[in-house]
C-alpha cells in the first residue's frame, strides 16, 4: 500500500483504531493492489469553489474510494453533508465511486461483513485510472 498524504512514512500505529482494525480485516487484500492511503485530492464544485479531501483508501485499478466512517459521520449534519458532497464530486468530476464502511467502533460486529462485501465489489469492478490528473 502506498501513502498519498503528507507523511509517506506514517506508521500503522498512527492510524485511527478503526482504520487499523479495518486494515487487519482486509487481511492483505491491499498488499496485492495499488491502494493509496490518505490520497490528497483537490476538486472544484459547480460554483468553482475548491474542495480538498484525503481519501481513506483509494484503489487505483478500479477508481474506487473506500471511506471508513465512524458513527459521528452520521450524527453530525455538517459531517454527513461534507461526506455526501465529497462522494458526489468524486463521482461527477472523476468517475470515482465511493464505498463507505460504517462502524461505531472497532468492536462493531458489522465491520467484518462490510469489508468482505467491499472486497467483493472491488474484485468485480472494471479497471479505470483517471484520478492521477488531480493528485496534488
């Protein structure tokens, strides 16, 4: 896995607990793919306003963004709206589909099931890599 963020040497113990648990559950799936963690993206909306995002996990081969969303992403309207805008802009501007894994915490019983479903979806996806023009 590659790092797209400002700290390419970020160690796994610096991940959030939910990211770390998710990586464990992906169980090496990312090791066989070109996946970027915290890939920085810059996009303009329809009003020409620039938005900056860091994609949790971006699979280059399938042009897929995998977001790990703790419960507060649903609880706070501002965060939920920002997530929705990000997904919309990624899809409309770059054709990137966003798969969201929602979990309350690292003990969430649905986390493993959601990750297995995400892996199945990615394996069925067609290759596409338009994103690199927007990497900053």
